[in-house]
């Protein structure tokens, strides 16, 4: 990452949306030495600084840089799919200024040396802030706990077994108890391995016609319900990383109502797409959890609106031809998403499902708070990390133009209204003019 | 000019499944197949319409019956037929299906027949090659030529398909034969029932255009056709059914159960049969069984499909 921009700059005449302070107004973002001096209608009350570089942002919107809590990267071990550098270029193009990298690498990020490797590589090659998540269990195998205390000290911001679900309830209980002592958060993607065995897409009529055994919604629900019981038992901070069904949202809601320290995330894919998008065996729509029925998608939107779901993630998961150009059942799960996260989210704003402020809260302010990192706000003193957006900019995605090394997008040739025009990290423009 | 009767042009480039085929499409294929039955019954069983054409049978799953049926069909039409079996191919060396397809495509075949364990494999192949593709079974998705040969067998025995009640019995969950038959029979106006334990039924089966039954007693009542499906032994290990003897007692076709159907009901099986598992020997070999006819119709139907696809391409080339 570049060192903070040492000068002073003004981004004037922008619509400024900062959910951390409940602001949505026309004004100026005033930055100096890589930090926010002031942002809003009254940012220049003390007068404009001399010698500042001035950017006219008339017609544009400025939001805190997005914070993506769930990004899979291929470095180390799968650099042909994605490196930390290429992921950060994709992030910059998508207005994502901070991302949490999943520990599903080879080797797995379950040791302090790996955390240090990620942070060092990020410092040397990345345009954006990269925060490593560390594994809950060694090798993501679900048995032995990692050194949560040492990993936290080294810079891990979250503990998760990535794509893996911890099957053993005792291991999960102990990890929660132990993590709580250190104030660490456990994030878990739940899918019962037996109940989903052999399944490659959502269970239902469509899967039946295609000749697939399905993954029932209960495969996500059963381990999630178990986890919520354990969260009640241990008092741990628990984050349901990627829910996809109405039933999951229901039990999260109940846990929150009972006062548990529980939060939930949803991928932009599950807010935007449903199982019918798979069409004739299109592997770029093979995701985990699988794309569900339209009713579930609507339930995800509703749960986001009412606060049951706290954060939206890209679940960026680069896969190459070697893992995707295969028959559907044999191909890997996952789609890239960093560069389309905001534009796909804006669809929900344009069609009236969400306010812009709620969208940015779920994509920036809340994840920053859950992670305890300095991000997600334009408050004075915060790092000058933000995105300049043209909310109406019409464009069509051409997968070949993606910055990510892998082009497995679920939005190829999709039409969007709204795009990131410029991304700024620590005062430095890292994308756009 | 040939002395062949003229059939309507088959308006599809490939035969990947029964889904998407119309009533007239199916009629055309069955009419063509009827004519090809006569060819197969002559002493001189060969036509020369496909002389100089190349057919490649690409079988990723072993299937002696289907593969030899396709081979014979191609040869009776005069085509050069090449069998590519998986054991001797580079698939086991990690080459992907698409790489294999590209390699074969470069050999410029006129028609590719594919069987693969993955649903959608035939569709994937069809997108990557220039020639026509026939799906000879892809996972639990479709097996269109089996449905066509079943329909031909029924039509020749009963004179029609519309209005008949056809009971498809057994492991519908894992059966591509069942899916293709459900689609074809519905398109042709038959009433389709499925019969089997819930553990062997696909999710949302009741929305698939069938009446679903869990007992043979209800499911076979007054049926015109009883179509049995093969039960793989591995279903016991998967805890889908407890044992062979329990399965045979409740779902195996024996004389007592067959008596529930119409007295002239046809008994069918796509083969290979597990005698004593899904069907009793006396029924398989009994007077109501048309299982051997199914095999004969298989060659005719495959001749018809190959010819129909290549005919349609010929028109396309002439138009171009």
C-alpha cells in the first residue's frame, strides 16, 4: 500500500452519504495527511485551506470506502487464480478500500507466519487495505484450535474456517469460549456435510429436472441453529457469515431478540440472483451456499431492510478454467464479485428496496464496526478511504475487462446503473481519475 | 433422388433431451423409426444414406447395450463408426471433457454420441463442437433415445400413446430414463404415474407432471404400461432403501402386483435388469413383457435420430 497522501485535498459539491454519522447532504470532503479533516455541508466552515488540490464532484456521491468481510484470494498457493495485488486492484475498481481475506489458502492461514506473510505482501503489493482472517481450526480440519491470541496480536481481524463448516459441536463450543476471552469474533459459514452430500444446487423442482440431488435449506439451518445455541451458552461474538434462506434469517432474528451477540452477512449474489439463473448448467452460477428460490432472495432483501442481516459481502471467489470449465456437478463453487459489489447493490436502491444509506451501512459502516477496524466512516480523523460514485452511470459488464485474474463473474453482460468513478485510500487515488 | 419417404425436417441441431421437443418433432422421429424397423428386419440390413459420414461414440460410462445399439444404428445407415472408450482414453490422465471434445472436433466427425456421468455433459459438449450431438445419457438428467424407443414400443403395441396410463416404478430419483419418459409421455398426451418409496423420488416430484404413489397397489391400478427402473445396489449403502428383500416385496414387479394393472398391460424395463430385485424372472420373461422388443426398437430409433439430425444439417448446408 502507498504511504498516506501527504497533501491537502478537497472533493467539492458531492452528495455525501455517511451512515456512521447519519449524514446525507451536499458538501465537501476535506482531507489532509491521508485522513479526513471534515466531510459534509459544513466541512469548509473554517475556510478553505490554501494550496489544496480541488476536485469538483458535482453530480457525484461520496461514501466511505466499502469494507468487504468475505474475500477469497489465491495467494499463497493459487496465484494463477488471484494474487493479493490483483484482488486489491479489483477491490479498488469496486470502491472496496478494506477487505478481509479468507484463510482458505495453501498453506492455510492458521499460523502467525502466514498472517505476517499476508500483511507484508499487502504492504508491498496492494492498493487497498487487506486484513487477514485466520482459521478457527488448524488446517481448516475442524479439530484443533488455532492460536487465537497470538494470531489476533499478529493482525488477524476475524476467525473463520472459510468455506468449511465445523461439524464437531464440542470444538465449536470451545472455540467460542476461548475466542470470547480475547474479544475475537467467530464467523461461520454453515452447511451440514451429510445433508448436503452429493448436492450441487438448491433442492427443489429445478434441480430435479436438471437431474441433480439438491442441497436442502435445512443443511444451512441445522448447524446454524446449533451455533446459535452455543453462542447463547458461551456468550461469544458470533457472525453467521453467509446466510441464504428465509429460515436462517428467522433464527438469527430470534437470537438477536434474545440479546445474543450475533450478526449475519449475506452475499450480494444471494440478494441479486436466484437458482433459475443457472439456466442450462452455467457453472459461474454454482455458488456455496447455492443460489436459492426467488422467495429466499426476497427474504434476504427483507432481512437486510429490517436489520436482521447486518452486512453484505461480495464473497469474491476467483476460479479459473481448470475449476469452472467442467460439467456443472464437477465444477468448483464461487464467483468473483469485488468489482460488481456496489453496482449490483445499487440495483436494490434504484428499485426502492433499500435506501442508499442503508446499503452503504451494510457494505461499509457495520462491517468496520464488527471487525473493529478504522474504516466505514467519514468522521474527522478517520483514514481518508472513500469512493466517488456516479449513481446513474449506465454500463454493461464485460468480464474480460475485470481486474481480477479470474473472470468467473455471475454478472457477465449485466446492465447496471451506477458505478464507482474513483476510489481513494489514505488520501491516494487508487482507481479512476 | 432416393426412394425414401420424405419426413418433415427435424428442427434441432442436437438431441440433448426430450425437453424442448414438440409433439410433431416426436411424431416425426417415431415415424422415421417405424420405417427403420423394416430395414432392420430385412436380410440386407443396410442403407447407404450415411456413406462417408463419421460417427463417434464417446462413452465415459461403460454401457455395452446402448453403445452397441448406437454402433449398429450408425453402421446400418452406412456411416463409419468409431468407439471411444474411457479406459483407453486420456480422460483418466486429467484431460477435461472439453479438451477431449475439442480434440475429437478437430477430427471433423459428423455426429457425436456421448454418455457421461455428469448431468449437462452433453449440453456442454454441444456448445463446443461443430457437429450434431446425441445425448446417450447424462447423469440423472436425460436419456432421450431410451424414451423414444420406449414410446415406439408402446405405440406399436397399443397403436397410440395419448390417453394411456403409464406407471414408472422404482428409483426415479437417480433415473435419467424416468425424466426423459415423463417429458415425452406428457408431450404425447399419456398420463404418467411414478411409483416408489419417497427416498427414491426427486424433490417436488408432484410438480413434474406426474401423479406420485408410494405403493404399487395404488400406482399400478388399471395401468396400460408398467415401466420398471433398475435399482443400483449402492442405494442400500446410501440408506435410501433397507434391503433387497424388502424392496422386492414392496416394489418388485411380480405376478400379484402386475395383476393390478390392466390385463393387457405391457411390462417394460430399460435394462440391464436385476432379476429378483425390481422384477421377478417370470414377469420379465412372461407374455406381457416387451423388454426384447425395446432392444430391437432401440436400434431403429437411433437410426432415425441420427438420420434426422444429419438430414437437417444437409438442408442447412444447402441453404448456406
